[in-house]
C-alpha cells in the first residue's frame, strides 16, 4: 500500500480509503459478518482511512461494532454532520453525540459537513454558531480535522473553499468529471491552498466499469481493466490525497490494494493517457450538449448554474435518468440559493460568451423540461419543508 502525507496533520494516509456506503447487504440490511470480513481485509492490506456518514443507513453502527474489536487505533474515522437537518445550535451536539455512540469512539480524526454545496449554506450554519462549535470540538480533541464534502459546480466550490480555514475537503472526481462539479480547477485550487483532497465516486458507482460502451472496453483492454485505469488516472494527480472506494467483497479489496501499491503520481505514460482520452471520446459521443464546463457563461444574472445543468442533462443520456435526476437535484436544489434551470429568464447574456456557440437558452429549456418533472418537483417541495440550507 502506498501512502501520501496529510501536510495539515502529518498523518500518513493510505491512498486507498474505504467508503462505507456500500457494505454487503442481505434482505436489504447490512450483513455485519460479511462487512467485517471486507473491512478486515482492507486493514490487513494497509487501508487506514474509513469514511461513513450519519445518513448512510446502518453504516456508522456497522463500522463502530467492527472497530471496537481492537481495530480503532489502526484507522482514522471520517464521518459527516447532516447539517441539512440542523435547525438549532443544540442539534449539532444531538447528532454528534449520537454519532459517537454509533461509532463507539470519543473522537473523529476527520469530520465533514455533509453535502455542503455553497458558501451561503455555510453562512447559515455560522449564524447558528457552527464555526465556534467546531473550534470547541477541536480544542477538546473530539475532532481533529474539519472539512466538507461537495456536490456542486466549480463556481460554488472556490468561494466555499475560501469561506473557512478548512483542514480537508472531499469531492467527486474521475476522468469523466475532470471539468464538472469541483473539477480539476477546484482540485488544483485546494492543492495550492494546502488543503488535502479526498476523492469520492472515482468510478461513478461502477458506471465507469461494467456499464461502459463496448468500444470503450476494447480501448481499456489494450492496457488493463476499466476499474484499474480509472483509479490509476486519479492517483496520477499529485493533488489527490486519497481515493475512496465502496468495496463490498474481499476480492475487490485485494484488487484495489494491488493497484494502490503501484499507482504513483505522474507515472502514467503518454499511451495510457491517450487510451483514457479515447475512452472519454467514446462516452462523450452520446453527449447532447457540447459544454466543456469552461464557465465563460457564468455568472448567470438569474442564478442558474449553467455548466452544472448541462452536465446533469448529458448524464441522462450516458448513465440514465435516475443518475441524472439524483445529480441534478443534489447540485442545483440542495442549497440555500438554488441554481436550477427553471430560474432562467431568457436574457441571452450567456450565449454571447459561449466558446462552443451553444444555444444556451434553448438547451436550458430542455434541461428544465426533461429534469424538472413531477419527481423533481415533489423532491424539491419535500426538501424545502424538512431540510435547512
């Protein structure tokens, strides 16, 4: 296992982290015994970073029961505060204490604001005293590092990264998301600020493996497997601290650990990188809007996050409607100031700045038509009623 140093706290972290969202299940519930076999294999392979969250059903308790068997001091726990459920300052302690009980620990090495998608949401939390609360927890030793996980566009990520003295951050990044969500721009900005970056969804939940077009699989066959080179591509970036993988079988741990014992930053050859580019071209052949995510169309006077809207729209034709709706909802609706397509006022300012000459007004209308249907509207209504941003 290779390790990269967190320069903030000096800890050597395994470049492969264990994502605890996808534990093995039986009859819809986490299978504790099987999950423990997989976690034990990961620790034996040198994995020392385990990531979970309050809202991952059964995950914190499962991890806590396992670590209590003598493994706690061998790993760093990362878990997340469900800030979207917090209405008062007292709620912070309520959820935090419950998490300590679930995980059977008195401290968290890494603690994140879960799905913190814009600076305005952070300001709401500050009005409840979250910044002072976090500092008290750090002073008591209950929290070592404070960070946030992000699902949104680069336009929101950069100001959020500057809004607090963060110890780390967690973003979605893979070869298909190089210029979407926080993207390469966000990754490099965090690195310049000395903020460690943990990567989630390196293979888009498996969609960049088994669900690839046949032509893409043939390209990968020239150098290896889609999973291996999807991971290697991320580890090729020196700015990445570690990559989270939701492993639910021992064989997956063994294979990922093998790759993580070899993948050095900057070691991919020109031919290997060319294969990745050809695969991206094959996948992008299904793209409906040729948006590169450059951001020249931004800011939108009405508040629409145009690149993020187009990314979700294209995702519908690459990964299916459910994946697109999930992405669109998280990235445009779950925030203090929504950035959805239906906010468009048709001013046309964006079109004069687009290097790709995209008919932005027309295509944004397509996004609204196809992604803001009854399911989206119902979810949006429920979120406004029960969730705070």
